[in-house]
């Protein structure tokens, strides 16, 4: 992960790169704090489930969830490939 972009309720947001087969995409990686409660993990993953349903040019696109190990993270990107942070 790259530069620290900000902090939110659940943890920190970092600049990242989603490496795809033919190109790369700048993303914002929203992380869950290490040692977070089970309740916070559930809420964080509920956010992911909700965001995965949106497909609109005014809403950042969620590209994935990494649940293997800690911290858990969500990857977002805007339609224009600018790094965009989303705070709920």
C-alpha cells in the first residue's frame, strides 16, 4: 500500500494499485484496524456488501474485499481512475 490518505470510523485509508491483466488502476484501500471487535468486522463487511451493489458514475466502485488475515480491507476507485476516499 502507498500513501496514507485519511482515517475513518473503522481504520485508515491508503493509496493502492489494483494490478489487472492489461493495466493498473489507482484505488483507495480502506482498512479495518487490527484488533477490531467482531461487531466492527461485521459492520465493515456489511458496508462492503452494500457498496458492491452500487453502479453509478457519482459513486465510487468497490473492486474487492480482502478477508485473509488482518487488517481486513476494501478497495474502491472512481470511474475516472482517480483515487477517491469514501467515508460512511
